[in-house]
C-alpha cells in the first residue's frame, strides 16, 4: 500500500540558522510503500519509469531460494511484487546491456531484463557475503564482499579479485561509479573512500559513519551515505565532515542501499519492509 506523507518534511539537518548554498540538503518525503520482504537495494530500470527492488525475504545469508526482485513505478505503486524469483538473499544490483546483475551471497545472478528470468549465475570464489554491485559506463562490473574486505570484478562470465584490504575495506559495502573511480562505503571502518579504477589508489573522504551502506553524490554537492541501522549522512566534500540528515535508529527504520533519480532519493528499508521516496532540496 502506498502512503502519502501527512507532513511535508521528513527531516532537516539539525543546524543552527540557515545553510549556505552547497550545504546539507533537506529531504521532503513524497511517498512510502509497504508490502515488501526485507528490501535491501533499489535501482532505476532501463525504461526510466520503473524501479527494481531486491527483497532478501528472510535472513541475510540464508540459501533458501526465497529472495526475489520487485518492479515498482516511480509514482510509488507496486507493478509486480515477484517479478523474478528463485534467488536466495539478493542485495546490490547493477545494469549493463539489458542485464541486471544481482549479488546473492556467494554468486552474482544475471537476469535478462526483457525476459524477466535468471540466465546465469556467476560464482565468486571464496566469497563470504557479497553485497553491492556497480557497473561503470564502459561496462566494468564490480561486487563487494562485506565478509572478506574484498572487491571483485566480473568479466567474461567470471569473477576475479580487484582489491583486498582489511585496513581499508573491512565490511566493504556500497559501491558507486564516480568518473574514473569507485565511491566505496565500508561498514566496519565507517568510512567513505574514493578508489581509482586504474591503479586501486585509496583516498579517504570521510569517517565516523558506522555501518555505512549506500552512497551517492548529492545534487547540491557533497555525498549522501546511508547507514543501515537507520541513519542518513551528508558528507561535505571539501572538509570531509559527516553530518546526520536523518536518524531513525530508535524507530528501527533501517536505511539501506538507495537510488538517486534526478532530485529524488528512493530508500529501501529492510525493516519495516517498506520503500520511501524523498525529494532533495
């Protein structure tokens, strides 16, 4: 069921006085939608009108075949709850040439979007807990392994190690392409970093965000980072300061791997199994 907000503003950064241009954004809730089963990630479909939502449907590491992908309209209506089934615990997703790549514990499932079916499963050697997936403009596909501090690259139907570092990538989670680099959010370190795709050089952007999950560049500057227990952060790119935009920890509203469509941030909430959309102002 879709719910329109009773109040316009979801949350405003708790700062004294007004913020100058380029400062922390404000988020205004547009709609919320229930009926999911532990949604973890959301992604805009190639048609530009539909959202894909991954549903873990149970425990994060359970190989139970209960996971599925939903299709949702940008207006906040479920078009097909169980569009693709037969996954275990699907999390991060990425698009490339009509295929949807989905992390699924220790493998990456490849879905033919036109057919709406799984056409391949790419096993990732020694993977512990695959999490996010990212695809660059030139077709390079990466997947994070939160359980082993590693980032893998998928090429020619196989996975190979791209980077590994317990010090830099402990609990590695969110991956977002950023020009010639990846933005990387890590849970255990609580850090946001930029990693060069050419030589793997690690550049720290910000810290202090325990259980960091998704990351996007904010439309007005800086970065927005989700923290799955229920927080959203805004990171000032110049100073590296992380400020809390929203804190729903006490409400047990998790903030997972979101998607930015124009100026609208769509957030999956593993708990309480909902999806919400917020305009960034």
